[in-house]
């Protein structure tokens, strides 16, 4: 009996625009590939949020206050000293080894291989382009165990 392959979703990474296959077990609504684009996009988003905050009125005042405290803590000098020369600033010629770059297995596999880019599971040849809509679990209604004012008990 042949094993059933997992259904997968095909999408383009929102940052690098690579095609990504993701199996339904790994799929949590990702929009980035498994190559670290999510971390890069997150750091970019945080940097942009910081920039927007620093341009706001409150951000400018807090930045000025922080710089004022920093300058009070630090003793400012009018002249900078000369740099000290390190004795061992040159590396010996044989200390640096040049090797061939390591190629990741995900990049070296053929284009027609259908595997999840996150866990490596084999995927069906039929792919989805949209998210799976998970069935909603109905909420359990809390029952008042004390009874109501219309209870017939004596």
C-alpha cells in the first residue's frame, strides 16, 4: 500500500520572493522562507519602528533626555588621544585557510523535488496556493452549577 504524501502549500517568500513549499504540519501561516528571511524582516521592522518613534515628539524628547544623561555620566574631553599600536596586529600567512563554500542541502536539491522546505517531508504533486481554513472548535458553554432564580427546587 503506497504511503500518502502530505498536502503542501506553495507561496512566494515575502522578502526574497523564492518559491517555498510547506507541508500542512509545519504550516502556521508563514509568509517567509526557511532561510532566515523572517529574522531579517523582523529586525528591519524593529529598526523602522524605532526610526518612526524617534521622529515623533515624545521620541525626540526622550532621546534628548537620554543623551543629556549620557553626557553627564561621561567626562567629555576636548582632544582625543593617539591610538596605541598593537604588537600582534598582523596575522601569519598560514593562519587563514581558504576553503570551498558549504552548499546547503536545500539549495543543492533538484528543482522538481517536492519536499517541505521546513521539515523535508515529501509533498504531494498537488499543492495549495491558499491557507488551510482550520475548523473552529465550538466553545464550551459554562453551566451555572448553583442554579437560577427560576429553579423549581424547594
